[in-house]
C-alpha cells in the first residue's frame, strides 16, 4: 500500500510503498478512504512534539473493514 512517510520534521512527506501484515487477534484491517492529520500530528511535522521517525501520520481515518483477525 502507499503511505505518506515523514522522515524528518519540517520536510515534505515521501509517498512510498509500505508492507502491511494481516490483522492479529482483536485487530481489523481497514482500507482507508481518507485520513486527516490532526493538531498533534501537525506538531510532529513542525518538530514541536518529538516523536520517533520515520512515521506514518494521520490516525483520524475513515474507510471500509477488509479483514478481521
């Protein structure tokens, strides 16, 4: 799947292919139709909120459940 990956604060995201594992017990796999970058994610992008990088931001998503673990 494609994802927007942040490697360093204040740099453009890089669109890359990333590998996904199937869902484990208690998890679901969702085909994301849209994802927003919230205020907390924005602070990671600007470097105001330290976070481990690289990272795929945008945890406010909407989509369709494709698999259940």
